[in-house]
C-alpha cells in the first residue's frame, strides 16, 4: 500500500476552531485503560459528540481526513491515545497555528501529520469550509507545503527524520528493521576484534 503522504495528499477537511483543545477533550481519560487501538475512533471527542450541534456530528463532514483546529492543539497531559483516536477516527493530518510539543511528537511517531500554518492560511481554510463543507486541501509533505482551496501555497515545518518516515510509510521500528541488511553488510566487513588482557 502506498503511504498516504508519498505523493500529494488530497482530502476533505473539517474546521474545529476552538483554541487550547487538550488531550482529555480529544479522548477522555476513561478510554485510556486500553492499549488496543481498535475502536478508539468512537472515543474521539466523545464528550463533545454528545452535543447535537458538534461539527463532527454533521453528516456532510463524514469522511473528512484533515482536522483544522484552533491554536495550541493537543495541550494537556501526555497520552499517545490522542493521535491513536484521531487516526482511528479517519484523520491523517491536523492543521493548527500551534501544537503542544508532546502531542506533536506522539503524532509524528504514530503516522499522524501535524501541520503548523500561519493564521492567515487557517483563516482561508475556515472561510472556504464555511462556504462549502466539501472543500479539500492538498498537503505536499515532500515540499513541506499546503495548497489551500484558493490555490495559494503555505509552507510548514516538519522534523526531517519524521518526514522521512512518513514519506516511506514506516515508524521508527520499521526504519530500524529496514536498515537490517545494511547493518549486516557493515558487520560482515568489520569483523569483531579479540581483546586480550595482559597477564
């Protein structure tokens, strides 16, 4: 299967402009007892989904693959379940003007791309979504840029190693396992030395 970000990633998006969305809002603490990722999509924003007017309850946003969030997304406690729940809920990327560092690292390690854009780019996405909930966004990870609905581009930063893993569709363990043959060749070309001690 081709990794999602191996080429231009095109996806519909949904806008959740609330600022300071913490990990307990992304996935409430009562769902943290499991280490199994399956079913966590049902826990995503579980408390907020009880409100009929919550944006993710709207039928026209079903299938959205990118979440456009308010400033300081993923703050609060460190829980890997947060990116797990977002991925299980169908999201491949989250766009915000700022991410909490721990959430950003957890997201990248699990294959969820945090895209940090300037406020004007977020505003463009929000306006397009308000006009048409079926609007799409294009994320070009290799170029580290987003093509907005108006055709303009906005650049974003990303850790080089995390970028490599996302482009290849591997996690850190997969990266190390893929390096196995090269490690074997190196060891074969550099036999171990016997160390003797003076008597």
